[in-house]
């Protein structure tokens, strides 16, 4: 029998994804009609909906949270790169629905992606994410989105600024889930470097752009090689990937 909590979280997904009102897309700055197959796979940029990760990745995030709860894996959860806030909103809703005292951390510049620092991160050379105005969503707008769902409360904390400035000294003690959505090599590497050591054994690393952006995938592989991480990486859909931490870094 479906519980009220399950019904609430499913309805929330339909709203966050724009499925409920068949929200169109603005992929590449071109407005297009709602395509359920693209939204399911997270292959379009919604015009008004609050997440672009698609149904498969949102369902997978839900499954990870269920495992964290069932296995009592300690720690907060964080998303690095939140766009309009949808995935973070879902995590906050999950914690509240299940009465879990875990903080949801939302880390973002809230002004889009950085220009490539090709001298330090040569694989980011030529990256044009910074030039996409659709990716620049202000902190005020993200907070407003949380508020629309009744979820702007003490259970969510925002880390505003470039990752190299905010993540190393973020007042996070432990994490159960680390969701990376920074697209670039630099953003991916900086998040892993600052936060992986805080991830509890059994905790999840979810990489949104693993299959879509080669520089992101290389950053993940370089970090795993440098830290002798051998846990198997599992695909989520055409771009998302995930692994579980088995042991602490040396």
C-alpha cells in the first residue's frame, strides 16, 4: 500500500520536473514543447521547472536516500551546483517527510559557472558553460523556490561562492551523500578534494555530468586514481554515475 509520504514525494518529483504541467524546454536558448522522453532522461533544460536532472536521476537520488535512512549512514547531504535548487529541494523534503535531523547543504556561485582556468585545469580550456545565462540562477531565486514548497527552513544551508573559496572551510562535519553537478574539471575536482574525506563509509558520490562532460569524467578518474579509490562506478542513465565509499582516505 502506498503511504502518504510516498505519495507526497512522488507528487513533489512531478512538480520539480515539470511533468505535472508539461513544462517546455529552453535547451540551447530555443523554446520547445514538453517532451516526456527527454525530461525522463534529463536531456533538456526546463523552461520553468526547478530541476533538469530528469526522472531517472531524481528517482536514483530517492533510492540513495532510502538506503542512507535504512542503513543509518551518518552525515548530512550536499549538492555542489544546484541551478534552480530542485534536487536540493527534494533532499530537504525527504528529510522533513521522514523527520530526519540532517542538514541539506546547497553550494553554488549563484551566478553561473566560472570562466575556464586553463592554466591550472587545461581540460577546461574552451568550456563555454560560463556563457550560458540560463545557468546563472541567483541565491534569492533559489531561496524563493525552496519557500514555494514550504521548505526554506533551518534544515537547509547555502554556501554561496566559487567552490575553491567555500568548500574547503565549510562547517560540515560529515556527509552521507555528495552530489556533484559542477560540469567542469575544476568544479568536480575541487568538490571531491574538499568533501570526499568527510563522506562516511557507505555514503554515496553521485556525479551528474560523468557521461555528458569528458572533463568532468576525467576529474573523477584522476581523483579516484590519486586516492586509490576502487569502488565500482555504476551508471544511472546516459550521464549520471554513482559509487559508494568503502573506506576512509589515508
